[in-house]
C-alpha cells in the first residue's frame, strides 16, 4: 500500500463522507422520532398494512412487520438507509479508477514508482475507510435515536447488532461490483447514473422478485441477502444468501485486480 495515495484518496472522499453521514443520520432521526407517536396507533397501522396487496407488502419488506415494536419499526426505516449506503458505496466503486482516466491524470499516477496492485489496494483501503466512517455514524445514530425515542418500550440488542453488522458486507458488495463494472466499461464520464442504476437496480430486483414469488433474480440482490425484516424476525442471517454476496465480492475483487493490471490506460497526448 502507498500511504501517500491512501491519504490523497481519503481526502478526496472526506467531503462526500460528511454529506452522506449527515444525510443518513438525518434519515434515521426523522424515522425514529415519529415512532413514539405512531406506536400508539400501532394496531391500526398493522391492520392497515395487512390490507395492502401481498405483492406491495413483499416489495417494501412489510410481510410480518410489526410497527408496534421498536425494532419492527426500525427495520422498515433501515431499508431506506440501505438504499443511501448502496448509492454511496457504488459511487466510490465506479469513481475509484475512472476518475484518473476521466481527468487525464492516470498516466501521471502510473509514472510513479508504485505498482498497479499497490495503487488499487491503496484506493480500495481509502474507499473502505471512508465507508467505515459513514458506517460508524449509522451505528451511533441508530443506538442514540432509538434510545431517545423508544419511550418505555424495550428491545433486544442482538437483532439490532446483526442488522448493523450486515452493513459492512452490504457496502463491500456495491463498492467492489461498481469497481469491476467500471473496469469493464471503456470510459465513464459520469459515475452518478451508474451508481444510481446499480443501487436501484438491485433494489428493484429484490422488490419485484418477491412480487413474482420464488425468483432467481431476487437472489442476486444484497437487499434480499440482508433483508432487515428477516434479520429482525429470525435474529440471524440467511446464510446461503449472504454467501452469494460474499462470493460476488471475492469475484469482483479478483476480477478488478486482473483487469486493472492489464488495462490500457489513456494518456495525454
């Protein structure tokens, strides 16, 4: 790893990390702050949800959802947090290598006495460190706001810990898949459409896969692998599905190194 490259990459992500962290913390605050008022009418809310079409409940992870409990309500809100985390991680993945090619600075970087594997490792560690900062904010916000707004309602810590621990693999999936896709594409001029397409595409696969019943397509989505409602209800992960995410991360990482080492980097003429 090159310390200088790591520091430079980390500084480049810092403003984005602050923006995403504040946004996610605000999202968690908004949802948890309305729990105490909505929990009073939880029976009515649960009854209203039960009248929704089954396909709609599946699409938004509301099957078996109990809004009268702290974690039941939080699992519903956590889905939207996952979408934000997915966009952030995918954005970092797509921009990791493409930014130098887009700004014509890749040849300057590669002229340094540092191997390509070292460059990619430094960039990956910087991106992972940035995502970890956002992850820490999610942890602090979740425990703080749940404790602040839960009132006298108790909740088990273990399901919440499992839910928050899932963020690491969830982020890695979008980071590494975004990276390998960026290396398969000739040139990326704007990472936003790609990161949005990957994040929302995976969410749609999970949602509509559930609507269609047992579908192969939904099983490739990390939103399905780390379904908040499933984790809260079972206090466990669906390990066969989690292993799909882990396999995708490993394949994407290996593929990224192979592609980056062999990639023809455009230079300024």
